[in-house]
């Protein structure tokens, strides 16, 4: 995992996001990383050491990590879309379902 100081990460955010892309088998520099490094070198910027999660630090302490969408979905168990989730609801297809609603326009709130 590469570590970035926050100010460097902000200045090179698109590079950070591109480098967060995950190699499915293991994290190592890929051809994309080498291409980014070639461009960075030509612009006198720091090279990107690896693809995979990118660690952000402030005053030397880790504060955030940027990961690819693919890795986030795998770690969070998010394997279905919202539509698929709703279609698997026990209430799906119940056309006669009625919710009681308070018809008043406003209500008082005590602060």
C-alpha cells in the first residue's frame, strides 16, 4: 500500500484514484502504474509505487484509505444492485399494501 501525505494526494488526486485500481490476484505495479510513472517522471512528480489501496496521512498518522470500487464491493459484500435488493424483499409484488399516513401538514416540535 502506498502512503500519501494529504496535500500531495489532493494535488494528484486523479493519479491516486487510478493507482487504487486492484490487480485481482495480488497487488503489484502493473503496466498502468508504469505508464503513470513515466508521465509523472516527465512532469517532475513523485512516482507511484504500487496499485491497490492508497493510504492518506496527516501529520504522519493514517486518516483515510482509497480503494477501488471492485475491492470495496468485495469487502462490503455488496453483490447486488438496489433494484435487485428491492425485488428480493418479502413485500415485493404486494399491490394491495397500504401504509397509514398522517394527513396533517405540520406538527409542533418542542426545542
